[in-house]
């Protein structure tokens, strides 16, 4: 298998229409730098053995869930940084949708409810 274009770990992967998709997760540039969430999205074209970079997630996130239905991949939950320069993390309540036919993102208008004890 060829190397991905972007470094990623603990990403979510799934197979769709003969391609292997990789979404989000963590990146650690080197041992001296901390991990951070990534907004990378790529897929492997099995026939060509080549990774194709897609439009990035609307917001970098890790530890999220996803669901596939027909040609849509729903990304929900997980955690993100409060801002790109922050070290604080927060719940990501957005529901983002990747259209696997044209590889574009959209966002669901409603957000996930806040977790309460």
C-alpha cells in the first residue's frame, strides 16, 4: 500500500465504492511536538494504488463517530481545539456531511445536544 499524502493516526477509515477513505484523527509531527487534531481527508484508489487528497473537514477533529448511508458520510461528535492556536479542547457538536459522489462537505443545521451529568 502506498504512503498517504498526510500524516495521520487514529483516523476513521471506511471503504466505499472500491476506495478506502481516511478522515480526521491525530497528527504528531515529531516526538518533540505535541499531538494535534487534523482535518485531513484522503482516499486510496485501489486500482491506481494512489492516495487522493480531498477537501478538508470543516473543523479538525478526533475521537468522533461516523455513519454511512447511500453516498453520504455523516461525521458527528468528537473533540476539537477551541481555536487553531489553542491547546484547550472542546466537544465538537457539529454534524458534517461528506458527499461521496462529488467529495464536498456540508453541515447539518442542528447541533448535537450538550452532554450533561
